[in-house]
């Protein structure tokens, strides 16, 4: 009897650190910092570090900026000359 085909996402898709950094649009150094701080899970197999693509994608979703949380980055100009709606 033939085995039934497994769903495509049943297996783990592994990314190298270079591929994960590229997927995130960051430098490998920043990726290593995220891993070291516990923000992004990674796995060591001997001397090789790998990340699960699913966990990288989840990290991307967790990092999404919520509207209304960046006002501190564009403060009103000094003197109150700005007009607010």
C-alpha cells in the first residue's frame, strides 16, 4: 500500500544564517544579536547554525509595527508652529 502524500509544510524548511539575514533584510551581525538576545530561535548542528523558515516568518509578523506607536519619532517642532488636525 502506498503512503499518502504529506502536506508540503509537514517538514521543516531550514535556512542558513545568510539566507535568514537576507530574508529579514538585515546584516548577519544583527541576526546573531537577535539570536543571542532570544528574539529569534536558532539551532546549532555541530559548527553550523540553522533557523526554521516558519520561525523566521513568525518573527517577521511579531515585528510588525502597530499604527499609532511611532509618534515619538516625529515630534512637533519647537515653538508650536506646527498645525495639528
